[in-house]
């Protein structure tokens, strides 16, 4: 006979089980360890939690003392979005660079090696890959996080990435369902809306997710976007027509559904994180991602209590919460028992990130510059710096200056913004050769103006585009890296000096 006390304990444990909170610091706080003992099954890691691979391995081991099958999740896309190498920049190019190469075996290798490094640190769930089709060039939050603007290309590389990552024993979490590529608003700040017809959504947005499901992705992350053709009232994260009818029903997906961060303003500003979490679980989500900005025990307690209260009031069926918690436990069991496969000789290619970055590099010489001479003297690097979106963060270094300084000691750099940036860079450069570094020039009119000023005054300027290359190439030498990861900067620097 089930007692009231045991039923309450089960309900409370289930409410904790569906949460994926974060925390501050490089060691696990006491409250987090206590919650793991009470039923919490997942922990989310961010750049603030990571100082080195060795420290991260100790941290995850600390968590597993309390719960040996804990899901340790991370937002490690490689490329511009890195947590594992947040302070130095990633050793792996991101999706857009891999899409530019368009070698699915290379994408699988990169994902395998990235997964191998994560697994070696005790991380077993990666909130990646991004399966968004970057169909809107003005998209402020996806961009180089996407494999590209071609649906078929995105689909085949999404599947390859899922296969490679999970071959290393790390669960993939394909995002952002049903597709964040045709947005002009960053959901960290407000609620984006996509006014596409159902047939367009089916052919464009959903195709990469079908490919990911066919490849066996263990998790899918929902998007905080409103798509009236699917649900005119609720964003996808809170929508039963999107999560249950479409993802579960039409697409036949049976794995874990994780929400994007509930503290993002697309949800928090309208619904609040407690109400939003209840609605998400009711709609069909299984795990609540929270902790990018909220990372304390009070947040965990509030969300747990909100879920319990919703069950007791009849707003959230207890069976739905129990089903969600069970899916979390099933994924935890898979990660605890998954045996990584070997890749060739068993070790993978540790240099595969650099290989991919070099292959992704696109070089355009101006007319009359076919005999471009590699630099032998230290240049002046003018970085035209846009505001980074929150997913990328502003703590991760980008550009080519560090790599050029390694190859040409004495290289100097300056960071510029605004329409006077070109004139300021010219003044600072003096007589030195200028390397101008931009990121998504097509999205920033001031950047285009500044670059025009610089190139007109100094036609020998070398231009490095580290975002999505949309603008016409200019300068004596134009390098498109398809991403701003450290390894992309290295590939560009090598080309500049002819290494």
C-alpha cells in the first residue's frame, strides 16, 4: 500500500529529476551535492565552472560520488560557442566551417574527437549540435553556429555530428527544435517569431531534425520561438502541438526533450521561470534547463515546488511528470553504460580540428594580387568588434592577433567599433601592414563603412572575415574562416604568413 508520505517523496523526487540546474564555482557546492542525494539527476556546466581539463575531471568525479549516473551537461558546440576552452578559444571549428568543407566524414571525426575530450573529463551530455538552417542572413544568434543555409547540407552534417559525438559515449542534444534559423531576434532578449507556412517548415526547418532522429540523437532541445503556423499562442518550448503532436507524433521521436534555458527573456519576461517550467513539462518537455544566469539552490527549490504544486492542483498530470522523470533516468542509464567505440586505431585524430579549420579557409586575392607575398614583418591587426551574442559570450577571445603574434613577434592589435573605426585604425597602424578582422560585416553597417575607409586608404589591407561571409571580398587578400574559433584564427594566420 502506498502511503501519503511515500507518494509525496516520489513526487518531490520526480520534480527534482527533471531539472538541469547550473552553479557557480569550479567545485560542487554543498547544496548541489545534497540535491543530487534527494533526486536531482542532471547538472549543467558553463564556462564559469571550468579552469582546465584536470579540474573539470575532478569536478565531475565529485558529482558522481553523490550519484554515479548523474547527467553532466555542457553547451560545447565547438567553434564560437565553447565552454571547455572558454578562456583560450576552441581547438575545433564550429558548424559553419564544417558545412563549408562539406565532408560528412570530417564532421563525424570532429564530433567524435570533441566527444572523446568531453568524455575524458566526465561530461556525458552535450547540448549540441545546432540543426538550425541559417536561412535568414540577419539572424543575430545562430549564424556560424549553423552548418549553413542549405537544408540538405544541414541535415547530412547534423546526422554525422550526432553519430560522431555519440560514438564517443556522449549523448547529443540536437537543437533548437523546430528550428531557430529564420529569426531576426535573439531569444535571450525577446521572443522571436517565424511566419513561415507549414510546407516551408516541413521542407526546411524539420528536415535536419528528421535526420538527427534517424541517426539516433538521444536528446532534442526546444526553441523559445513562436511559430503561428504550428501554435499561434505559445512558443515551441511551451507548446503541446509542437513538442507532443509534432516532435513525438509526426516525427516519431522517443528520446529526451530538453528546454532551452528557461531564464532567457523569451520565456522569463512573459511567463516567469516557475510558470514556464510547469507549462513546458505539461506540453511534453522532459527536462528543464536553467542555470545560465540562475545558479543557486533557491532557484532549484522554487522550480521543484512549482512543479509539485502544479501536480497537486491538477494543472500538471502526475503521470506526465513521472514520464518526464523516467526519460531523464533512461538517458542517465544510457550514458552510464554506453561503451565508446574506437575510431580507426582507437585514438581519433587529435589534430582533426586544425585540419578542418584549414580546409574551411576560403582565400580570395584581389585582381593584380596573384603574386601576393606572405608577410614577414609584424603587422597591425585592427579588430572591428561587434557585440557578441549571449550564447557565444564575450569572455572567449577571437580573431587572428594572438596567432599572428606567435608567428610574427611584435604584431600589435587594437579593437574598434563605430563608423570612425576605419580612420582610428589607420592612425594607429602608422606605416605597418594592416590586417582587418571582421565578424558578420553584412549585419553591421558601421563595420562596412569602417572597412571601406580602411581599404580605400590602404589597398594592401588584408581582410579576415570570421563570421558568415556575405559581403563582397575586398582588400589585397580576403580570408573567410567561417567562424571565430582560435583554430580558425590559426588557419588564417598561417595563410597570411605562408606557413
